[in-house]
């Protein structure tokens, strides 16, 4: 809320000589009023005026003298003038109207003080200001503030259009900067942003309203354009040039209305006071929170255990080589030239602290490196994502139990799978039926609470195409018959994670998503289907066969604008058919996990976008016979 007012009136000479020539007493005050404190509202007509300030008091014009002798400040409007010309014995007000308005104008009096970046007070003092153009000249010499990192080749603003396309809100992504402190930022919030239509050679600012939000990006409209959407523009709210209302005042930055708005008002001071009363702005510490949330605990040369991308069944030691926005570029320890790398998020279930594999009985490839080099250190255990503790003392998963699982080599498919080995701490080794390597090198480790494994029948209940075992001829696939043929049992339903958070995703929302088959790539993507907590992610411009099933809390999903904020390269949608065909071949050759080649299952995505979140059928309704 904007809750303080204090006015500082000044006037600027339009005398082209820049000397002490005076304006006529008939000049309109509306043309020469500025919003005071350190922030000043500058009519563009005054932009080239003299650096010598003129002060109007009771219709008379005085040149600005050196020093403070004989000067006074009106406690109502903040105007600086010659003390002898002020009203009342105490010389507190510049006119009778200010004296009478002082007590009745307390509500307005709080607004402008907020614009000045000051705490609300009944008698806020206004210090004598430097001449306006002196400030502008000094400000123009200051270095430009840090700019946001541009993403070459793709413009989210153009892609989102005028708000027809929605982006998933930042609050859906708890693992990203500001994900847990986005708060009540919503449409209608006012901010101070650079004015690109000022006609001035230096950077100046104006107030804008948030019209629509898409992730970190906001569709903004300069205050004064009302329902005119022709000048709307997209900006990332977390870049350094976006500020709460009052920031300009606190830092002495000028507020300048756009040139194209000048004809819409003759008194911008009154206009802003009216518009800002009762409105909301960003928290004062917003930029501080953004900076703090951009600090990541993982450092270069930290050692971790990570899945071996050539043999899914084991882990290897790797070193953190690069950290961007919480994403880690890991280089396997035995690699001398740094080319054998692997990308993942610091909260990925694929990385663990040193010693994790031994503690749970997971396969581990020992490194040829016998000792740590200078500067290397084991990443502390508290930096890694924690899994939910489970009780394995009662009925639990057993080797040979059947279930359904997302295929790590073909993330668009949910397949018939088998528990191959039960590890400690709730971890399981899972194999995809019909396509397992003889030595089990493509078994994959899932935790029992993983949202990527499901009880038998999950796909049937939720109208998802289940991929049967390769070579299985008794189609259509039916679980009851398959369990009888293989003389196996389905894993009990109660052992699976059935928690569905209120994640906030909706079909059609845009986001930035990692291509998990090529995890160094973050791509423009769309949520096309939601099944409980499971999201179907479609990579814009690509065929449906490249879609991936991803959990709603996956650290590999990011809001629109995340790449721009962190400096990570965003992959634009594929638009050229020939280019897509060529890239498709390249993607097939460079899959994240190089295991036995998989055949592509029929896609369950038919181009429509559906939300099955409200499908509350109980697993027990279908599987009573299967788990007895």
C-alpha cells in the first residue's frame, strides 16, 4: 500500500539561454510541478531547460540563491521559497490554501512521502533540493545498472503475445529463485520501470501496472495508457531494472512520463496520486530477496555420486564443474579433458553424497583416482534433496513384484516393470519388462516414494497407454492375464506414493523444461495433460513422441523467464521441418542414457490438453484381485 504524501514543487525555466531569465507569472503551475522528495516528475518540455532552478512563490519569481539563507520549505506541498513571502507568523506554509489543507489532507499527505521512500509522518520535512537538471546531468554520468541476460534467438514476449497464452506461476516451482517467496505478486501491482519513450539521453523511469503474469515475466502497461494495450510490453520482474514504487524517490532517480502520454494529462502529480491511492507494489526488499535466492550452496570442485549415464544400474564419482541457476554441470572424475559430463539440478534424485551407494547397497564404479586433488572436497550431505523415510519392517516390496514405471530411456512411455532388487532406505532397482540387458546394466534406481513408479493398473484407470513388454503377443495387454502367465504378483497398492499436492499447474501452461534425454538442454515447453501429480510435457515444435512424463515437483521444470534470470541458454521451439528432422536424428544419437535401444511406444497424447487431477478412483477398486 502507498501510504504517505509530501509534495515538492519546483519549476524549470524554458529560457533557451540557460541564464536567470524569469517565466511570466501567468505560466501554468501544472506545467511546472514535480513529484518531490528525491524522485521528481519531469514534464518532457522541461528536459532541456537551464540548470538554474527558478522558484515560484505567491505569483512572484525568485532566482535560486546560494546557500539556505532566507529560504523556507512549505510543510504542506514541500515547495522551497523565499521565507519572507511565506504565510503565517511561523512561515510554515507557502500560501493560505496550503495552511488550510494541511490538517484535512493527511490521507493524501501519506502517498507522496511513500513515493519519496520515506516513512509516514505527520510533519515530514523536505530538505532543500539540488537543481533538477544538475541531478539529471549527474545521473546521466552514472554507469547503467546491470542488465538482464538476453536469450539469443527467442523472445518469450513475442511468443506469449498479448496475454493469450498463459505461463505457469512461479509459485508452482519451489526449487527456483523466489519460488517460496513469490507472495502476492499479481495483476494490478504497480512497479517502477525504465521509460523507453522519454526522449531523453539518460535512463529515466515511469510507473507501470502488471496486466498479466507468465512465470517471472509480466505484461506491463505504463500508467496513463488505461485500456490502450498498443504499448504493452513484457519484462522479467526479477531483473535489476524493476523496482517497487518509491525506489526512484529513495535513490534520486527521475520519474518521467512517456512522450506519447503527454497529451493525456496536464497535471501528472495529481494523476499519480489518484492512481496510486490504495494500490499495491512490490515489497521493499524484493530485489534483496531475488539476490539472496540466487545463491546456491554447491561450489566448483565439490565431489558427488551421480548415475553413470552409460550404465544406469551404477553410480560414479563426479566433480561439480559449473553451477547455473542451481543446475550443475558434473564431470566424471576419471575424465581428463572435461568432456565426459552430465547435467542435472542440485535437487535431482540422480545425485547423492559420497558414500551413498555403499550405504544402501547400490552398484558403484570405483574411480582410478586414488586421492582428492587440491581444492576438491566432498559435498556435504545436507545439500542434497531428502527423501521421505519409509517403514520397511512390515509388508514391503519384494524381488519379482510387478508394477508400472516411467521408462528412463523413453520418458514418453509408462511401461510394465519389475522390482529386481530391494535396497536399503526404501530404494528399489527397477527393470523394464521385455527389454532388460542380461547383466542388468539398464536397471534403474527409484525410491519407493518416487512419483515415477505406479501400481499395476494405474494407466488403465487414468486412460494412459501402457507400453507392454517387448515381444509380448497376448494383446491387448491385461494385467490379470500377464500376472498369471508370468506367475508373479503385483506390488501392493498401499506401498506407493499417492500424495497429490495442490501444485497449481493447468493444461496449456507454458514453461521451460529440461529435455531429460539430453539434460543439458532447457526448452520451451507446454503442459498438455495432468494426471494427479504427473505432468505430460510437450516440447513446442517437436513431435508428440518426444513428450515426457514428469512429476509436478520435478527440479527439471522452470517458470517462463528462468533462463533469462539465471543466464542459462533457452532452446527455442523447432519451427523448420527439415531442421527438426535433422535435430531428431541428433537427439536419438545423444540420449542421456546409452542403454539398449528402445522402440517408441504409441503416444498417448492426441493433441488435446486434459486435466485428470480430479479423477479420484481408488486403486483398490481395480486391483483387489491382483494383490491378494
